[in-house]
C-alpha cells in the first residue's frame, strides 16, 4: 500500500455551533441495548493495564502511572473510570503483592489511599495506609506484581450514562466498537435509534463483553442475531471543505497532540476520522499511520531522600515518559512518510 503524507493548512472558516459530522459506518452482530445500572463503587471496570507506582514525600504521596507510550486505554477505560472519582475520595487497592527477586524486594502495596487528581494516565494520591513498603526502592514496576491490583473507590460521581450497548463479540474483533474507532466523546446512532447519543464510557467485562455507555435513554432491545447499522459521529467546531469518506476501510493509530505532546491515541481510525479529531480552536493536531496500533500488548495484563529530591526525580521521570512518547520507535511511525498529518482541521 502506498501511503501519503498529508500536511495541509487549516481552513480559516469557523462554524459557530458544534456540529456532529458522520465519519464512519459499520454493521455489527451480537448487540443488545440495556438500561445503565448506576454504581456507588466498582471493583472491575475493564482496565487491562497494570500501573507503575512511585512513592515520594516520605511515602506519604503516590503517583500511579498507567501510561505505556501511547496507551489507547487512557482515553477509554482508564479516563472513564477515574473521571468518575471526586478529589478527596478514599480508594482501596487490593492484590498489591510485589516481588522483585533481582533486588530481593518483597512488598505489598494493598491499602487505602486518597484520590487527588488524574491527568494523562497518571493518578496522584495521598497514602493513608499500606501493608508494606520497601526501604530500598520508591518505584514499583508493573511487571513485578504477582496479581493485578484492583482499585476500588468508596463512591463514584453520578454519571451521565443512561443506556449501555453490549457487544457479545468483544473488543478484539472486527465486529466491535473498538474496530469502528469509537472513543469517549464521540456520538453513535444505531438501528432503531431516532437520534444520536454521546459515548460517555467504554469498557470490557471479565467475560470479554465490550460495552459503550451513552447519555440518552433507549428501550432495552436484544439485537444479538440482527445485522445492526452503527453510525459514528464526531463533534466538530471548525469549518471544513472536504467531507469525510465514511466508506474508507484502511485504519490505523490516530495520535492527537497539543503543543507537540501526545494527549490521546485512538486505534482503528480512518484518515477521515483522524482528520476530524483535529481542532484548531483547542490547538489539537492529529497524525495517523495506517496499519499501526497505539500500544504494544503487554505481558503483565489480564483484563488490570527529601521532598525536593523526590520532586526532582518525579519530574525527571515524567520528562522521560514524555520523551519516550515523542520518540516512538515501536508501531507508530512519526518521522517518515508513512503517516498522514493534520493541523487544526487542515483539509
């Protein structure tokens, strides 16, 4: 396949109101529409990435890092989960057994923490009580946990979700919402829906079923054996001259940047989808490489000194993490001609 590099200046025209633009259509089997059941707490939200932990300030603060270069889960599952937690909420971590035979370190990070913030895949928390921490290290690598740590908040915010759409074929299938390149914030419309609805959550349960939660009420319907039309819309504020091609079939990883820093990555986007995700108003530029994915699957997943020196070390770690994102040597190629780049909405 010959890939083209697109680098076209953005239109100057603007539209005053947000407009939903149809960017993709597909046909799925195995769907069912169900009423959303509100939860006050949650043990398993489908997070499949095991995080790194960094403790600082004499082990009274912690950073829980879910980033993995351009981890596609940050936007969907992880952000959807932590955005439902208010600052100051108690969170309990289970299954925190940690063993590093190379350093002869055995710890248990299970305990209670106080959630403070979530940004770009990193949770900041106060440490209330932990079973046992090592005196030798303050960074705990995700590959050394014996089980997947579960994070359970004491309460969750009231969600906008009203209805869930379940896909029995799961995420790792062409018969999936994931393959249609849907992310939180997009809008969908399926057979029998009279209007589109905003996607407010994406998740996968322990049985592998894929879910999206939407912000509108729809009657419960079993569509398992029916070929169901799924239309995907993206909200657009900028003007544009080239209509999206909803018939495009080539897909890849769509990276979103702000000031040169990756802020989001969505798998299985078409060129049209990725183009429409750029936003001159908010400074978001996008780039797509057909045939690539946001992150390499991890082997450790299943579903999930003084203050100044510590802060300096943490800042250094974050800088290194950003550097690794901006110098991807894995599946997303940034520095050659196998990409399509968009600025603002350059059409």
